[in-house]
C-alpha cells in the first residue's frame, strides 16, 4: 500500500443565503485540517504504520489550492513547517470560498532552503529549483452549496520515485560533487495523475563536502511519465572546476512510482572488467540489485 496522507476538511458558514439582500455573493469560511500519514512498511523501511504530520518530518511544506469550474485559481496558500509563526497551526488552513463547484488540489512535499515549488493548475506543478523533492498529492471535486457544514476527506499518495546511489569505494579528496543525469522523467508533474508532464530528463548535482575517505549515499527524486519506467542514468564525479573525474552510465534502470531504486557500485573508480557495472536494487523491502 502506498504511503498516504489523510486530510480532513470542514467547510462551514454562518450565512444562510447564496446572495445577501444587496445581491452580493455570499462567502463561506473554509477550514482544512491535515491530520496524519498512513505508511506502508513494504515501500519504505523504518517507518511506523501511522504517523502524525509532526512525526513524519519529511513534509516541509503544504500547498493547498481551489480552482473553479473554469480552471481559474480561486485561492491558494502554502505553509512551511520551518516557519515559527506556523509551528502550532501547521496543517491547518482557513480561508473563504463563495458557493460553487471547485477542484481541490493538495500537495505536501519536502522543502529545504533555496527550494522553489510552483502549482499553477490541477494538472501542472513543478519544482523549479535544483532538486525535485518527496511529494504527496491528490485532487478532488468539492461543491459548496450552502452555509451548512461540509466534511470531506482526501488521501494524498506519494508520487515520486527515488534513486539512491551507494558507493562501494571511498571518495577521493579531489572529488567535489556527483552529477546525476536522468535520461527521462521530470521535475514537473500533474497533481491529478501524479505523472511527469514532460519526459525530457534533467540533471542534479550533490555535494561531496566532508565525504573524502568515506563511502557515500546520495538520494534524488524524479517524476515518471508512467507508473513504471526504464531510463538511463549517468553518474559523473567532478572536481572543484567541474572537470569530470569519472563518468558511468547505468542503462535501462527500472524505476517505479513510490519505490526506491538503489544504484550500488564503485562510483569513484574508473570502469574496468572487474567493476564495469552497478548493482540496482528496486525498492528497499524487498530489494532487487543492479551493479554498475
């Protein structure tokens, strides 16, 4: 079962009519409460079956929006878990909506300093900064017909795939970063389908600061154009002037949404007959290995 985030919404209003005596639109106060996560231990290890939003620390931001029947954004707001002013209200939303029909879009995602995330419609969202992050999302139709309280629930599923790179050799002192290039997939996705909105691939660079003399483990997220997809992944070890020290291509890497694929091998050692391939593991429990 996929990792899911439960969200309970309460819509209420003290107004009794759609129009007031002056013929003006009546707005209904809307309250949204993000409650808890239900975690599948088969997909990702070391997690309990149910966690609260505070206990599952990898969702650093929540963006919630309503779009009208024409696809026009009516309201959108983002909460950051790191914001001290939202510490006690993180996961709780309050705003007003006029009576009508809407599409609710809810996205919870990892968020670090310097990250930039954009939500522009129920079918268009993207990480516009360097990295894609762990992402949970869903859309749902909502109709506000009167001032009567309306209780709704929505389940957010993890939409990204993970690629982890584990070196079996030690990082040399001159290695400064690892560039990972995905031959397909994207940092942009549709919240409605959870699938990538393009299949052009992209590159990300992970710093190797303080890694000299150690094996490394780096993790990156990617959105797929299908629930399961194969693609080439290129790994390049670079020095401080962006010179490529070692380059390896892992071909036909199998990826799956809501799963981890682990690339394991001698990352810092030039390829030879004895270390020509990586081991690829799809998922963490159970695992399947691909060598590089």
